[in-house]
C-alpha cells in the first residue's frame, strides 16, 4: 500500500547510540486499510517504539494498544475490547552478501543501509494490531449475554409438576 508520507516513522538521521522511546497516536482511519476497519478498529491507536541502537544493528520493540468494536461469538452482543500487541524487529546494517544469505528467510531480521534516514513502521504496527485480534470473543461481563447468566430454577407451579416431584421421592 503506497503512501505519500509514513504514518509511523522513526527518524534515524542524528539518532545517537543507546535506547530511545517514541510514542505515536493516530486514528484507525488514517491507515486507509479495509482490513483494520473490518477487524473492528475505529478509534485511536497508540504505538510505543523502543529503539536500541548500537554499532551493528537497531532493535525496535513495538507495543500497540487499541480498542476494537467486536461482537460476542455466542450471543452477538456488541463488545468493545482493548487489544495489546507486541512485536520485535531487528534491523541489521548491510555488510555484504554472506550476511544477507545468513539472514534469508528470517522475517524479524531486516537489512538496512547505514545512510537510511528513517524507518517506516506503519506496516509493522498494522500487522501487530491484526494479530492481536482474538480468534474467539465472548462477553462474560455483559449483562445482555444470556449464555453465562445463571437463572434460578423455577418452583413447580402446577399440580402435575408437584405430583411428579412426589413420585420421584416415593420410588427412591
């Protein structure tokens, strides 16, 4: 999904070695992504990136927090769930062909150029949010959900039910 400007970006130019924290807040609609909307994300999305930079690599730990409007899989009542996702990615500076072949097939390890000005984390945040959506949603605290509500058994109110109760005790 091509973009004019990155939604969530970390500027590498001038970033010193050590640990740096970045906080981002954006609206789910800013992603212009049908998959996020379909998954129930419609409000603010918070992302925290902790960047650990050293001579050979950058380690970025992403933590996302967002509310999703879902429906209970049992009773279909609307449920708003706060979802948290975690993702860690390692950016390794290019050092030749042998390093690239060594890393082939590892998604959380990516090669970057030392002269790169910024890293776009928009797609990583989007994927982290989608992976945080639970496979099954239930509303155990929702008073409208009748699946988990324990109703007290009713007392027999007709004469034939009374007779059946008496018969049950008679043949024990």
